[in-house]
C-alpha cells in the first residue's frame, strides 16, 4: 500500500503476479487495503475508485501487476 504525504486516507495498492491468478491478485489487494484502513483509521470500509469488484476489462493491469485505488473513511 502506498500513499501521498498529506493525503494518507487515499491509497494505491498493488498485487502480483496477476498471471498466476487474477482472483488471487484481487483478493490480495483487497486484504492489504483493508488491513491498511483498519490499522490507520479503525474501519474496514473502503471507497474504491478502481477496486477489486470492478469488471475484469476495467482493471488496470500492467507488467503482471494489478493496481487499485481507494480511500479509507476518516
């Protein structure tokens, strides 16, 4: 999970290798994002900009890496 300084509620999470399992990459990214939000803000709620429930053809995959974006509640 990565964030920008001053805006830590917004995050980017990556998972790889997608070639092994797209579903596995989705769930790994969802898990890491949930852990991040729970540890930082005490809630597992996430507002996804591009999330693990997006259709396959809308998922940003580059170089065998899935990249998702979301926001933790404050």
